[in-house]
C-alpha cells in the first residue's frame, strides 16, 4: 500500500494519493496534497473542502458534482455556485482533486 510521510508518520493512500483514513486529515496535509498538484489552497478552496468533509460525515458518501455546485450556491451565494467557479479553483477533475485534498475517498463517477 502506498504511503506519504506526514509529521513523522506514514499515512496510507490509494494509488491516486487519496487518504485511506479520512480521520488522518488536517489543513496542513490538505495543503501538502494540493501543492503536489501545483495548487496553492486559498480560503475559497477550503470552503469547498470543509463542505465536502461535512457532507461526507453526514451521508458517508461524496456528493455528485451537481449537488456540490447547487449547495455551494445555497451556502455561499450565486457567484460561487457555478460550474465555472468550481473548475477555476480545481481545474482538471475538480471533484477528484477537491476530495483528495479533503481527505476523502476517490470518486468513481462524479457526474
């Protein structure tokens, strides 16, 4: 099983770099995972990350892309509840990347 070293510990990840234990997550680890993909996390990224973590904790699944966009619009306003906004922050494979940085499992089909 692949691992990454973080704070002197070996953290298990899948072949895509997603944490196998969401409980091992924290913001510092999220920033490291994002930096590996060339993304510097901002407060806008973290709003989505925390939304995903709360949703996962409540429903034990990752929301569909359209649910993410709709809920962001409801929570954060119409300017942040758009597909374009989500893609601007996470570029390629936005749901996969956001889930990875949120410490959540890899999504098989996010549409």
